[in-house]
């Protein structure tokens, strides 16, 4: 953890660079995803490079969804709701077993 990061439910906002993905096919964008993943693998223990390549990968993955015609905001909302249901159940179970 870094200073200021509690790691306990903090929402993190990531702003994507507004690229025009209309010029790319899903296959081309998936190629970019794979390229960025390989660069992340090569980043090693250099945390600054790991962070840079991870964010490049996030941008490429978001671009892939866009090229598929997926509404990122709607998909993200559904994803957060799923995680809230899943982790809410886990946290409630942990609290109940701690009380027992």
C-alpha cells in the first residue's frame, strides 16, 4: 500500500485518453492488448514501469470493448454491482463468523 491508500473500499477513478477507436477492428485492438500485456510482463520489478504498462493495458482493454460496441459505463456499472453482491456476501459471512 502507498500513503493515502487504505485498500478498504476506496473507489479509484481512471481517466482514459479519448482515442478514436473507430479506425480499429476488434482483432486489431486485441493485438494491441496482447502487445501491452507482453510489455507488462517485461516490466519486471520496476514499479514505475509496471504502473505505466498496466495503465496502457487498461486503455487497450477498454478500447477492445469499445471496438466491440460495448457501452463501457453500463458494463462497468454491472461489474461493480456484481462485485458488491459477491464481496458483500463474503464480508457479511466474515463478520458473522467473527461474532460466533
